C-alpha cells in the first residue's frame, strides 16, 4: 500500500527563486499543452499524444523557449503528461473540461523525477535546485512514488508516495454505519456524533475577519480604478498586496483547521476497529449546484472525509 509522506522544506533565498522558476515552468507548459489540445480539437483533429508535444517542446528549447533549459526537463515532461491526462479524463466523461492555470489561483507545484530524488539525514536533493533541509526525515532506501514540491502561501513542502505494509489489527464484529450531513459532520451507528467544525466560534470569527479583509481589498481597488477609453484599469498598491497576502494566510488557516479536524474524526472512527465501515454514496457535485447548500457542502469536505476514511481503513485491514 502506498501512503503519502509530506515534509516541510527550508530553501535558501536562491533556492526559493529556483523553486518559483520550476512552478512557473510547470504552469506555462500545462497551459501550452491545453491550448494545443483545444486548438486541435476545434479544427477537427484527434487527441495529440504527450510524446508528440514533448518532441515539439524539445525543438522549441533550442530557439523560442531557450529559458526552459534552466529548469529540470522532468518538470516539463510531467506538466505535459498532467495536461494530457486531464483531457483524457474529460473525453471519457470522468471529469470536467480542464481549465487553464492562473498564477493567482492555481496551487504552486511541480514534479520531481523519482530517479533524481536523493535523500539523506534531514535533507533532500531536488533536481537543478540542490540539497534542501527538511523538518523531518524522509524514508531512505525505499521506492518513491510521484514526488511533488508545493507551496501553501506560507511554507514549501515535498510530498512523496512511500510503500508501507498493512497492519494486522484484531477487529471487532461490528459493522459501523456513518451518516454524513450538514448539521453534524458525521453520525455513527454506535451513537457517536462528530460536530460540524464550521459552527465553532474559532472558524466563524476567522471567516468574519476574512470577509472584512476582502471588502477592504474591493474598496481599495475601487479607489484606485482608472478609466481608459471604454475599459477600466485597476492599480495594485503595496497596501493591496499586503491585504491579499493576509487573506491568503487566512484561507490557509481555515483549510488547515478543517483538514486537521477530518484527520482527527477519521482516526477516531478507525480506532474503534469495526470489521466494516459503511458510508452512503453522496452526490456532492449535485449538492453543490444548489445555491442554498453549495457553500456549506464545500466547507464540510465530504470527498476528503471519504478519502481519509478509505485509506485508513485499508491500512488497518477494515
């Protein structure tokens, strides 16, 4: 069984610049591949394989896109693969049409090739960046799966898939049913009820402060609006940048609070050691379409709950 190991990394200022360069390259190549596929699709062409696009990029590296040579070739390769896989899933009806990545909205991340990833005591080697310190030890001498470097608006992380053995737990003869909802996150058939974290004072106050900051940003943009011809141009000041960075950190804190709570709930459920866990199939995408429920459903993170309970159950033989 493969489990993800996520570890914080501490790059120097020079290394951080290189990390941002890799992030920008991954986003550019992903968007380039999507544009190619869309243009080809509009002209009645068939799906372009990732191999053809990679060959094209290899030629462009010698002329127009010479700056791509400053970043690991594997970042480019994987970005092409990711975009092509997104299109394949769309054609098969498994996902919505892939969107272009926007610098302000997309999650900063890039791929590091498994064969080039080296690990030693509290250090990791990222290709064309160098050795970077980590806050904890990544398993050594194991096979790594899909290493990704990410940024969460405050810290840099590297996550790797590592193979682990399933635990041989002694399970009870209980079949546990879980009902997910909006009033409470989860109601279990053994009588346990897990509250909705979004109704707590901490989350409500944080959301209230976030809305206030967002209103401040809107007002400042309105003040700095300049009309040119028939269009409007918005000037971003340093104060706006500061406020936007504050809102990013608040979004990060809210995400971490919800994520941590789901981890606590799912771990608590798995520790009761039922031989089976039953969850209803929720039509989350359908629930989100309801304007009265969409916000509450998103905050409950039902999909994440199911993911966590699934892998923890598999790990414990449930």
